[in-house]
């Protein structure tokens, strides 16, 4: 991960109304962000979420994100995944 700028992971995702998701972002085994995706918190179907990666600036390793439905077997749509500096 570069040390210059303000590194972020930007996700453009969508889910259907009434679905609840847990979104977790990790660098290796370190959890960088864990967020619940609900209609109340994100009323639009398509949403852009940014995760601050500055805690791992200058480090190498795997960057992963995981989305898990918490209220049934649903589909999460991923339109775009970007690393922004």
C-alpha cells in the first residue's frame, strides 16, 4: 500500500430492499472496517462505500472484502472496486 496520499478502498455495491448485509474489509488478518448495510443506513439501492486504508499504508499483503447476508440467502451486486489515493 502506498504511503503517499490518503489510500482508500472504494466499493460501488447494491442490494435489494429489505436485505441486511455485514461488510468486512481486511488487510491480511487485520480488520480495517466492519459495517452493517441496512435500508435505514443506506436508503439508495446503489451505494458507494469508502474504507480508510491509511492504517496499512506502507505495508504489503492481501486486501479483501467480504459481504455476508444476515437475514437470508440474498445477492449483493458489485459494480466497481477501486483503490483511491
